[in-house]
C-alpha cells in the first residue's frame, strides 16, 4: 500500500529538483506540500536509487539530483 505512494512522491521530488535546481529540505517540503513522513520516505527512495545527493551549507541540508 505504501510503495506506490512513496514512488509517486519520489517522482514529484525528482521533477521539482529537475525544474528548480538544488534546494534545502524546508524549501522542498514547502513546494511539494509533503509532511515529514512522506518527504523522508521519498528522499530515502531516491537516495537508495542514487538519484539524489545531499550536501550541507552551514546548518542546512541541500538536496540535488545526481
């Protein structure tokens, strides 16, 4: 039941990063309107597939496409 939802959310995140470029998690949550649970499940999916990378800028985690 969760797998299709996580996959769809991962696709929304990927499309957002593709069109808008790297951004921090707060910005990504605001644009996608995902709560923490849905955001982190989808980020985990994309990270496991090596589709995204994480970097830090001061205290912010920046997400970008690989």
